[in-house]
C-alpha cells in the first residue's frame, strides 16, 4: 500500500515546480501552465485525503470537481487576456506587459 | 448451449495453473491474452471493412469494386498493405521527429482503446467500467491531440492549417456528442455500457424509442468526429491539399487511415450499443452467444448507413459545418437535455401504457412521454430552421443585383 | 515493494520530470506536450486512488480541452523572439529559491508522517459517483457551489469572448 | 474495480504496440533512398516561403474556448445523471438550471456573433 505521505510529497514537488514556473517564466502562457501544475497538485491532495479518510464523505471529490471548473475558467480568461494583449502589443512576455504599473 | 469462449478460458486457466505462476502474474498474462484478442478482432474487422466499404461504394456507384486479388477481391486489403510496405519511410528534415512519429500511433491508440469497454455479448467483453461512457469520451481526446501533433510537427503550413481546421471541427462536434451521450446515461442511470445494454431488454425499450433525437445527434456528431463525408473537409482530396497528414507517407499515413476506418466501425458499434440495444434480442437469455450476431448485425446495419452517406452526400462547406453544429445540433441537444430529466422525473413511476405479444412489445408511460417530447422538440426545431431560412432568403433577396458577365454586344458595323 | 508502490513511483517520476520540462522548455509547444504527460500522470494517480470518475475527467478536461486551448494560444501568440533568448525572467533565481524553500518545507512536514499508510477498511468506492451526484445537487450538500460553478463558467465564457473579440478600431 | 483498470493499463500498452510494430518494421524494411531535396517540405510545388508558424485567426480560439466551457459543464452533469434515481425534485431542478445557464452562454456567444465563421 502506498502511504499518503508519498502522494503529498509528489504533490508538493509538482506544486513547487509550478510555483517556479509562475515566478520565473517570461512567457505568459508558460505562467498559466505553471498555475495548472499547482492546481493539479492541490487536486492530488484533495483526492488522496478523500481516499485515506472516509470515502463516504464525498467532500474531497466534490472539491476536486470544483477545482476543475476553476482551472477551466482561469485558463479560458487567462489565455483570452494573453491573446488580446498580444494583438495590441505584439508580445507575450509578462515583464513587458507593465502598463498598469504606472 | 455452452459458451465456446468460456470453455477456452477454462482450459487456459487450467494450463496457467499448472505452470505454478504467482497469482498476480497469472492475471496479467490472462489479461494480456484477452487484450490481444480484442485488439486483433478490432483490426481484423477494420481490414475486412476496408474491402466491404470499397465493394459497397462501388455497387452504389454502379461499378464492380476490387475483384482481382483473391475471391471477390477479398485479399485486396492485404495487397494494399504490401504496397504500403514498399513505399519509402520519410521523415521531413524540418519535422519535429518525436512528435511526428508518435502522432500516427496515438491516432490508432485513441480508437483502439474504446474497444476495451465494448460488450460483444452479455459474457464477452474486455472489461466493465462504471465510467465507461466518459472513458470513451476521454479516450477520444487523444485523437484530437494526435491531429494537432501531426499537423504541428510536420512543419508545413498546409499541414498546420489542416490540423487547425480538423481540431476545430473535432472539438466543436464533441459538444453535441457529449450532450447526446448524456441522455442514455440519464435513462439508464449508469455510465456502464453493459448496464445500458441490459436496460434495453425488449424492442420498445431500446433507447432509440425513448430518445430518437439523441440517437440522431449522436450519430451525426460521431460521423463528423470521424471526419467522413459529408464532414470530410479536412481531407477533401478533390479540392484542396490533404489535411494534417500531408507530410506522412507509407505505413505512418496508413495508420491515420486505419484509425479512421476503425473509428467508423466503432461509432457504428457504439450507436448499436447505446441506442439499439447492443447484444439484446430474442433468445439471448437462453443462448448468450446469439448476442454476438445481434450486436454485429446492428453494428453493420449502422455502418452501412455511414457508407451509404459517404457514397451519396456531397461535402459540406466549412462555415455551414460550424453553423450546423453550434446553431442547430447544440441548441437541440440542450433543449432535449432540459426537457428529458423533467419528463423522466414525473413519469418514471407511472407504469405500463400497453403490452402486447406476451410482453415482447411493452411500452411504458415513461418511454411514451419521452418519445412525445422528442417528437415535439423535432417539430419545433424544424419549424425554427424553416423560419430562419425564410428570413435569410428574404434578406438575401434584398441585396442589389450582382453584376453578371455578359457577352459583349455586337456593334453594328 | 508492492506493485502499487512501483507503479506509483514510476508514474510520479515520469510526471515530475515532465513537469520540470514544462517549466524549462523554450519551445512552448513542447512545454504543452510535456504538460499533457504530467497531467496524464495525475490521471493515473487518480486511478490508483480509486477515483475513476476523476481520472477520466482529468483526461477529458485537461488533455482534451485545456492542453488543446494552450497549444492554440501558443500558435496565436507566436513571437519571432520566442525560440531564442532566455525563457526565464530576471526573477528566476529568486523563484527557484522560493520553490525549493516551499518544497523542502513541505517535505519536512510530510516526510515523517506515519499516519494513513493504508486505505481504511470500510472503503468501497464503487458508489462514489452516485454519492457525488447526490451531494452536488443536495440542499445540504454542494448545490450552491454547483450553481456557482455554472455561473463562474458562464462568466468566464462571456468575459473571454468579450476580451478576445476583435474590435472595429483595432485593425489599423 | 482495481482489476478492470489493470486491464485498461495493459490495453494501453498493447494498443500502443499494435500500431507501433508495423511502423518500426516499415522503418527497418521499407526502402530508404533519401536525398535532402526529398526531405524538404512540400507546399504546392513551391519552395517554402517564410515561417511555418503563420498566425491563425482568433475564431479557432473562440471555438476551442466555447468547447472548453461546455466540456467542463457537461462533466458536472454526468454524476447528476447517474444519481438521478436518488435525487429529490430540488436536485433535478438544480441540474436543469445548470443546463439552462449553459444554454445562456451559448446564447451570448450567438448574439455576439462569435459563432460566425468569417
């Protein structure tokens, strides 16, 4: 049997890799990919705890499904923004999109 | 009547038991055999279908079709395979090698995997999943990925453009496909295909009676999903450069082709299972093996319809293709999906409407109400389309007259 | 080691390596394809955790839709300078350190955990889809979250179309 | 349940081997007389002009976007449909409302003209 700590550590690894991607990639699409990795890490944790605690309490799965919806919404709007910005500024580098800093 | 496959299975189990293997490994070996059998059956049916399709298309078009290699041209597919082997294996220099070579494999895998959950009879099936319907939908997404990979990795403008068009067609038609798949799931209260088939025990209990519109939507959107005529714009060999697989040759191209042929029969089988009762038929309870003939008969009947469509219908235009999907199929599916649960909820306990031939023809109130709902939605949809067409016609007739090329008038000399 | 554990380790290793490729590849299509591999690994993990519904949904949503959308967006935002130059910004070192810090913190937290080493005895998950369906629409369950998710997706659809739809004055 | 997924896992491996095998055999035994010219990309008889990654119109993205939203909403409905027998009237109504909101999204896209292939 796989102990739950294995799942948690794997999820932690995916989360950290995603965090690194979000913090240090230039390309805005790559940043969104990092966010996807982080959301998936969360999902692994939710499902693992659902399975190792009480399977009759369905909260873990219900939350995981909600995370799917949130991830889809985030990708749809995020990529739409990226495409829109690209069409105006011809760039997808996140550190060049700094108009709001002024 | 004893089941020959069960006998064979028992014999194999005995054989394996004598080998003294650990039970886990024994199971894996048994599964490996079962998987190979199913995959082989799927491939053999596909090979046979390539011959059948050419023969039937030829008859419809008043030709003879393949008739040189073997009796009635039966060995033609093998000759084709040998021809393909003698083609040259090329990978374009500018291609992305890994993705380029994985894509054709993925295209076949995405179809072959569906066969893991198809029940041939009540006893013969690969495996039973309680999420089988969603599994089929999920596996199909690998096919989309394969198209995109093939188009992108070829490093060819036309391939990429073809892939984009193909993917936008595939994902668009996945929406009515998933929506119409939901209706048999709703009626059977299960995603397990075996359960869905079991619930369609008699003739009037087939889901094509309770949900004829869903069956039609499923059939149309799966044909579009395969990309067959009239939805074969990604190939359109008579008009444009071939689609995403333009840079492929020999066996790699053959794999895309094989995947398409296999997919066509697979959707026919799925239609038979989900809406026509699969292996159900008279006498199945006594002799389960009869189910195989019923299932195959129904599948080939649906398959014949796809072939018929292919040889008779003209190709649809790309804007019409998208409009048909988003403005007709999806709204109908959504309407149906809103009405079906409501009707189902209020009629599920009402019992039998009429029964004849000793229960062989039993129509429940529930199915009658659902059928009525379907008919009303169909009529409403036809009326809406008709009005829209009329309005469009009026609008178009308001356009100024277009200039027409006329022959120069003869000047009086 | 049991077969379960071997399968888990192989899956976790492959998908973690693929995740590293996702954040480090310069070619964005490659990154997206590696993302598909990572997400498939997560789907395998869901199967191991006996949540088959979530496994197929993972494949359907992430591989079938989100990854495709990502690749489309990459194609639409093609920039000549994408394939050359540094894929990382100037925060890369800080970001790496932060990620390493978070990871080591979590490993220290979970590594020594000796609870939950096996599934609970009273665990039959075959009915979990029905449970999920009931819970999602039950008044004492998640019906609010269910409808809010629908509203959220509707909002996302409306917003995304609004943002991405070309305006008349833009094409000059 | 675990066993049926073992079956699927083996099926994935075998399904990968089935098409891969002829391709590998073909690679080994098929004729190979390759010249740099042959391996060039063929684009309608012309030499390749410009970059392959031409930019595509945003319409493709919009279809993919609508598909993504529908895809996620539909998967919410599958457990609802499976649990249909155990649902009270409120649960059924919640599902129908969900589908209605989904239809709203389609209606918006239609009104906005996002469904036109231009």
